[in-house]
């Protein structure tokens, strides 16, 4: 609770100068015109009743209209905090528990309104990570709490995790066809935008396996710099291409050594479809990097004491490929409903610790008709390790038993208590990569507050 009070106090410090500044602004032209029309009209409709505390979009409301005025002028702000508690209640390597969380500030700018730069926009995100590390003791290689892996892996860490600019080039806006060019600093987890799964671990699944395969982390780090191109067709990305620095820059700007260790190129293509009268989509993506790796680099979850039995020389270049399928089973509207999803991924065994990945699940929103905004999901994943990694680990230090593929089931229900207050119950059952241990049972809870 002390941590929460401190975070609210920090948010108040951020908000105070912004509110004072907003009070000195002149009314927007739209507001002035509306007032003039109202004064001259013989009859007016009553204004809608203000949204009460429990139904407003954010806990602190519209700040006396300041938020709406800023949005008219091209500035949107969001403040939120997310708290986690997880425990290994049985099985795994040891019983353990962890409390951790994040506080986030997001600024979005429509630069056409702010500076007269038509079709330009910008986004900046700052994060405060606090508490213990992602829960250990499960014997698993997939982190059981994705959200708290950045910008640091333990303790209190403050960082700007996104600062980027985007330029839209219209082709046929009536059809939703356009080109988008973006450059800057990105939190890659925030860019994984799916209907039934993915995200950054703050609203849907906790475990990294349900969000995206670890096969791609050799080429695409969590937070890095680069540029991207997208051809948007019918309002949805059709062809994408990203050029990224392969090094993670969670806690540093990354400009002094930009592309010093190589470059990552990642193309992708999406094919919309309709089956059984419902929307579906197929996606193919590929990532290749010129950075040097071995399968032993940066294995954060599996504790493997000592060096490999046989020397493994780093090799320049690594690749991964993936396929994703989604199919609505219940579709009430655009991005409203729930359905089936699956992922299949492969990676280079000489440079990646994970070379085979498969997942299948069901997720979305509105499982209960009376609670349309609640989100839910259940999924199974299989994670296969590199043969090079398996063959070269010193088995004496891990009980003489070879490693095995990881299998995991996760289920969650995100209860939207109000638009700004959400509580998620989560359960993970994991057969880790370490043999000789019982399946780990990991229940957890997540509390999200949007200011």
C-alpha cells in the first residue's frame, strides 16, 4: 500500500504543472463556436449528465475538462499502475512468491494539431518498475511475468521506454489504405497488437509464452531503436518491415552505439480471411540479424551453473520464422468477441536457446454476456530447446538429467470492475525444462488502475 501511495503522489507531481498550464489556455475554436450556436438557438437540448466516479474512463476523470481540451489540441495523456503477486505453491524447483509492478506515463501527440504537421504523430512512454524479480523457482525458461522484465529485471528502475515519430502517407483513406513510416525508440511488447492474446502482460496473459515466442528474442529485443514501414490495407496492416538495433536498450538511449553489433531486419505479411461467416487472419513473419550469438547468451530464467562442457564459438547471424492464425468464434463487432488462436515458430539452433515453439488457445472478451468488457484466455504452449544447448550443458550441475521441452498451460480472467479498475486472476501449470521436478503450480493476481 505504501508503494501505491508513493506512485499516486508521483502522478500528482506530474499532473500539477500540466493542469496549471491548461488553465491559462484560451478556449478552442470548436468550443467557442458551440457556445455561440447555443446562445443564439431558441431551444437547446439538455447536456448529458456527467459520468460518475465509477463509470468514468479514468480514476481522476476529465480534470475539469482539461483532458478534453488537450485532446482537441492534439495531446493525450495516460497514467496507470499495475501490481502483481505470484507464487509457486507446489512443484517446480522451490516454493517462492514475488510482489512487483509498474507505473507508466504515456504521452500521445497529434502533431497536425500541435505543430501543423499534417499526418504526423508522436508517442512517448516512461516507466517505473518496482518490487522483486519475475517469479523464479519454476524450472521454466519462459518468464511467468512478462510485464516486469523491463525496463529492469529487479528492484526500482526508471526509464523512457518509447519515443517515436510516425508519418502517414494516404493512398485511399475512404478504403483505409495508406502507408506508415515510423522511427525512434520502441517498447516492442506494446507493438504486439492482437485480438485474443499478446500484449505486454498487463491486460491479458502473464507468461511470455502466450504473448510471443522466445525464438524471436535473439533478433528483436524488448526495447530498442530503429525504423519501420507498413502498408495498411482496409484499415489493417498488410505488409510490414522493421530495421532494428539487435541490442536491448532498456536503460540507456542506445544512440552512441547504434547498430554497433549488427542490424536486425524483420519483414511480415498478413492475410485477412473469413471462415464460417467470421473474421480470421493468417500472419507470416521472419527476422534475421547479423549480431553474433551462442545458445547460452542471456538465458534469464533457467539457472545453469558453469560454462558449457564443450566450447561453443559465437556465430554471426541468427534467424527466426513464425506463423500466427486467429479465428473469431463469437464476433459482435470489430475487435469485439472471442475466438481461437495458434502460433508456430522456429529458430536457428546454433544461436538460439529455443528452436521450436507451438501454442494454441482461446481468448478475447465478453465470455459472459452481461460483462462484455471482461477479457479471458486459456492456452497451451510447447517450447523446444536447441540441440546445441542440450548437448553442451554440464549435466552434473543440474542433476545428470538432460533438459526436456517445456510445456505450459495458462488461464486468466480479467474482471473490469470499473473502466479504470481491473483485477485479473491467473493460473499457470508448468512442466519445466529441468527433469526430476513436479509440475509447478503458479497462481497469481494483477491489479490495474488507470489514472
